[in-house]
C-alpha cells in the first residue's frame, strides 16, 4: 500500500484518468474527517468500501439462495425425453 500525506487542495493522480483531490479536513486525531473529490471516467466504478462490501455480501447471499429458474432453463413441453 502506498501511503501519502496531502493537505487541503492537493491532488493525487492514479494512472492517466483518475484524479483524487483533498477538498477539506475537519477535526483532528481519530475524529478527523477528510472530504475527498474523485474525478474518474464513467466506466470506472467508485464506491465507499462499506458499500462495496455490502454489495459483495448481497451477491454472495443471492448466489447461495435457491433461485427461480428462467423460462429458457425449463424443458420445452413438446421436447422428446430421449
């Protein structure tokens, strides 16, 4: 992991297409909050980590649950059993 220190208004570039800017820092120590702006192409998915983990958990849960079969998965009533 690369660890950088940045001040308000400073930026970090990731590759050619992603720009991260420190917009504001409020508070100090463990209670500090940092506002971050991210410029990225529309095709790049940018999510907060807790949201990403929730989506992954939902996907995992859905894959484990017995699901309904799609119409195309059912044998056609006129098909032979050959």
